[in-house]
C-alpha cells in the first residue's frame, strides 16, 4: 500500500510547542515497522511553526506573518533533525520536501514533485513533506496540512490518506461539549449534515480543525483516495488501521 500519513502539531508537540519525545519516538518506530513490512510511506508533517515557537521560547503562537515564518524556519530544522535521528535508529532514510500551492498548480513543478517522491520511494527513503511556510504568501498558501495531505495523496496516487490528530475522528457533535456525541466510523458521502458537524480548531499551535479535515476528505475521496481521521496519541493505532480495524472515521472514496 502507498500511504500518506499526515501528522498534526498536536500529535508531535506538547502544548508548550516543545517536542513530545515519547510520542514521536513511538511514531517513528511504528512507521519504520510498517515500512519494513513493505508499505510505502509518505509523511506530511506539521510542527514547524509550533516547534519554532518552543525553540525561540515565544510565549504563544505569533499572529504576524514574519514571526510565523521565522518560527517555521527554525522549527523545520528541529523537525527534520528529530525525524532524521529517530528514523536512522531503525535504518531508514528521510528526505525533506517543502512545497507551496503554486508548485502544485504549476505543471512542470508538480511533475518534478511527483517524480521526486516516486524516486525516493523506489530508493526506499521516507519523503517528509511540509508547506514551505517561510515563502508562502496569501496568494500561494495552501494554509493547512490537512489540505496539503490530500493534495499530496491525490497527486502521487496514494491508496490511503491517514490524518493523525488529537481527536478520535468525526463526531456527531463536539465531544468536549456534548456527552451524547457519537463517533462516526464510516462516511460514505460528505453531505451538508456531515459538514455541519465540524467545529473550529481546538489546538493552540496547529492550524486546522475538523473543517480542514472535511475539506481534505472531499479532495481525497473525489480523486478516489480513502481517508481516515484517527487519534495519533497512541501511534499503535497505525497497526490497527493497517489491519482493517474499525478505528477513527473512514471517508470512503467515490468510485469514479
Ligand atoms: N505548515 C505548518 C507547520 O509546519 C502547519 C500547518 C498546519 O498545522 O496545518 O507548522
């Protein structure tokens, strides 16, 4: 299977923005194991801004663009250093790719992106993709990594997109506020009712929320790629997903 795994800031970092070491160690271990089993894995990793905030000891996620971009450039180094070190423990090689919305819309650049990812997979490396936050401006920004994950998954013809977040999946109502909220295991069609189940973002360092995840599900399923939202707090959940267990919320691709 060719799988794109999107890892959100809330999965990678504590609320301080500093790395959640035990979580990330376990994540890299499980992903290495899945790769050893023969799956092709591509990561779309957030966390650059969050980690930059932690490393620069900023009191909170900045609101202004220059500080956000500065934080991203510091945090991206930290992020790749961490992945490089942890995956190397299991003999895996990582590769960094930073893209913007403009790269995807530009035919040649998009082809180069696709060819590079495919070649990296042939070479048995793990491509780790993030938005090029330091140069992305309003006109070219993708803006959130849920959407980026869906764009990557559809561009490289993945079999599955897994979005790891700090929530178990899509609920009928906000589970933090409503005790009667029920987790939906399968979504066959993204109706208006499904869209109405989304709230804002809860995380203080990430960008997305349920809205961007539903948006990603629309892009992925329309292009024939199934998408799963699952809780990344225990990375073993990836084994359960690969065993076909009913965890998280699976959005079924439209058969076209
Ligand atoms: N590209 C951003 C970062 O690495 C994350 C965007 C998002 O949280 O969706 O910090």
